[in-house]
């Protein structure tokens, strides 16, 4: 399951209403306030921290995911040996997408 789906499931928000909010160009603080106001599941700070820590360390765990991960990395940062987690890959992909050099 992709990270965005994991997040939406964790907070209990449907994708379309969130996309509408994002399309309005709201900042991070505004988006957080909207998520907190509209989340079906009101998570405690401990739950958020645990979910975040787990998500930050998540790695491809099956052969299909590893292949997909490797293909994405080969495109975004073929010479980087420090890209190991999904968050690492998302970070470098965002950086390259917006003009950075990996």
C-alpha cells in the first residue's frame, strides 16, 4: 500500500476532499489544521509519533516492492547508496523533481 493510502487510512480522510484542499494552495499549517478538524480518527501525539517513526523506517519488504524501489531509485538517484527507506526515496525523488541533482 502506498504511503498516501497508509496516511489516509491512519487519519480516516478520503483522498478527494484532501486533494481539493491541497489544490487551494494552503500551507502546511493550514493543511494540518484541516486534517485535524476533518480526520475520522483523532490520533494522540503518541500514536502520531509511533506511526511516523514506523513510516520513516519502512523499507521494501517483498521482491516486487524491492524491484519497484530499485527502478525508481535508478531513475532519481542512480549513484546514491544512502537511499534505503521509502521516505529516503520520496525525499530524493521530490528533490530531483523540483530541479535538484541527486
